[in-house]
C-alpha cells in the first residue's frame, strides 16, 4: 500500500473518530489540565501539526486571539474554522521568523514524524528557534500506559469494533500509522531526553495514555 493511500485511509478514519466539536472540547480540557488558564492570552501562538484546526478552535475558546496553525495536509486545513492564520507546510522547517512567538503547541503531531530521532530533533529545534526567550513549548502526545494498552486491546476486538465505531476508527488509524506510532511508543526515554535537552521542563505528566509536556526556551 502506498504512503498516499495510507495517509488517505488515516485521514478518513481520523475524521470519523470524533467530530470537530468533540475534538475541540477534548483539546480545551487538555490545555486547561496543563495550566492554560495561567498563560497570557496575548501570547503569539502557533499550533504545529494543527490538522483540521480543532486545537486552534480550543485556543480561541480559551481566549487566545493571536493564533496561527501549520500542517502538511491541505485537505485537513481546509476543514478548519475560525480566525487563525493557516499555512500548509512542514513543521521540520518552519516558515516563521526566529524569536517571533511566545508559544508553540503540538497536540498529537510528533508521533507522525517518519524518522525518530532525526525528525523530532529538527522539529524541536525549529520550535525553539521561533520561540522568544522563555517562550513556552507544549506537547501532548500518545504515551504507553495501562490505559493505552487497554484501548489498543479493545480496539483490536473484531466483534466490539462492529458496535463501537470510535474503537473501529481508532484501530484503522493505528493500522495506517503503525510504523511511526509504534516507534514513538517504544522510545519514551529517548523522547524525554530530546525534549529536556532542548527545553527547560516546566511540567511533565502522563495521564490516560498521553504525555503532557510543557517546557520553556
Ligand atoms: C493527529 S493529527 C493532529 C490533530 C490536530 N492537532 C488537530 O487539532 O486537529 C496529525 C497531523 O500531523 C500532520 N503532519 C504529519 N507530518 C507533518 C509534518 N512533517 N509537518 C506538518 N504536519 C505534519 C498530518 O497532516 C496531521 O494533520
């Protein structure tokens, strides 16, 4: 199966996994959980790997007004709603000026990178470059935990998948991103070491199958 067919199958499953509104609510809760209430609403913020923009909507709902987003997929970007400035581009070479942002956020993008650690290093160093001194880097990514193991096991059950549409969509997404997803989940120490070597850690926690990481430049 070609990479393009995989991407197409992943995007279709991603769109039926949860609605735009459900995903926006989920992202809003996650941002609250890691302390977004205390972050300046004036912060110039970019959401990397912004996809269809539900993370951007969550930021808008929390009162952040100077927000932009970047993603490789034009098809997903075209589904975005709201006022954020959008760019189609590669997060490994960001088209923003150095020290131009107070905040860079990734929600579920880093684990899509094809090469680990090379692409992670490129992306983190680009995020650092565009951040102002003391700027904030936020990442929420899948992380191996008992909760994630259970979700994987349930979503592999064929009978359950027939009635549990969300579990079925999750299983199709995993099938089509298996290589990068599994490589990511198998390298927690390497990933934390890379994050901590680029940013000064402010917050780091695993909760319900996700790593919540906040660092400062
Ligand atoms: C799970 S989605 C992220 C969801 C997104 N945060 C949202 O709010 O809807 C992962 C995204 O990563 C994008 N992507 C993968 N590799 C990329 C790269 N090198 N640069 C930019 N975007 C990339 C995909 O197009 C996809 O939209």
